[in-house]
């Protein structure tokens, strides 16, 4: 589904991606992990065409994405911070995004799942952070696309909404979708991820199953595995 070769990106003197090679087959949940500032969002934005790499290539379903934009019709993206104008009401925003994408959408079941009915006529500026995130999740999941890219989807969610999100993500996997998810919530990764992609200092430190990462680090849980990677780097 996604092929990345020798991807490099720097911002001024800051070399963020130092040659990323990645192959993500279609179907399944891929968790993109790594410390703050390790380049997870930069990697995701490169796939979305929102960051232009300095070097390397990215292909989606066998076609290079550079200078094309139509491929974006086949993916749904949840940004880490979605900045919609605060004076728009939730119902209007959903309508606007539907008009923009011109794709069949199924928002009603999602509004129900996240219990958003009481908020439909409220302005975004009057919503709590968690409720805004639920609205953003509706905007992301309401379209049927083969690839979903979710940047910190759990952000601000209460436990009940987190359960709803996990249910939703698993349903998408059952439907054969590919999900690329960044998160710092390790329990979430342990519960939903089929594969882990661990970014460290601009390179892929590990790609594979969670059990493979535990084996590589000699640990019994993800929290300790990540602590082991960090201290290994500090000692190096
Ligand atoms: N547009 C930009 N201009 C300059 N520097 C940037 C830009 N975008 C990202 N960076 C820098 O690139 C590095 C990687 O940032 P990025 O947001 O990709 O990390 P991340 O792994 O997603 O971090 P976090 O876990 O904190 O969300 C950081 O040092 C950041 O300051």
C-alpha cells in the first residue's frame, strides 16, 4: 500500500528524517511510535504531501505521489491539531467537509457512537477539547477510504470515547483498511496495533510485530521495551 525509499527531510539545520525506508502492506493497523520530535508527524505529512521531502520517494499503491494530488481522495486524515474556525457549528462543519470531498459519507452512526447529538448546533469554540476531537474523528471516519492516517487519535478522549474509538478502528481493520496511527499511549498500541514502526533519531529503529520488539529489547512489555531503547541510545 505504501512504499517509502530513502526519505530525507530537514528543517534548516534540523535533520528530521535521515533516510527512511518503509514498506506498509495493505490491511492492518500500523502504530508509528517514537519520542517527541522524532519525526512521526513529518513522516505522515510527507505521505500526505503536506511536507515536501528533500530526497527519496513515496509511492501509494505502486504510484509515486510527487506532483499528484488525486491520491488524497483515497485517504482519510486526522490531524494532530485541527484548526477549524471557532464560529462554525458542528452540523455546518460536517456539511462543509461533505461538500468539499463529494464522497458518500456515513456520519449518523458516528455521531451516535460518540454521543454528539447534543453538540450539533454548538459552535466549535464552545466545545471542550475532547468533544472537538470526537467531531474530528467523525470527519475522518465518515468517508469510506482504503487508507486512514490518524495523528494522535486518542488525544483528550475520556475512557468511554476511547472504547468507541478502538471499536471503530477494529471495524475498519475488519473491512480490510490500512490504518497508520501515531500515539504515545502504549496501552492503546498493545491493544490495537498489528505492527509497530519505531522512529528514532531520524531512522526506523524497528518495524514488525510487538512481540518482535519485545524480543529485540529483551523486555516483557512495551513500556519497558521503549525505556530500554531510550537508555541504549543514551549509553551509546
Ligand atoms: N514546519 C516545520 N518547520 C521547522 N521545524 C519543524 C517543522 N515541522 C516539524 N519541525 C521539527 O521537526 C522535528 C520533528 O517534528 P515532528 O512534529 O515530526 O515530531 P513528532 O515525532 O511528531 O513529535 P511529537 O511526538 O511531539 O508529536 C521537531 O524538531 C520539530 O520542531
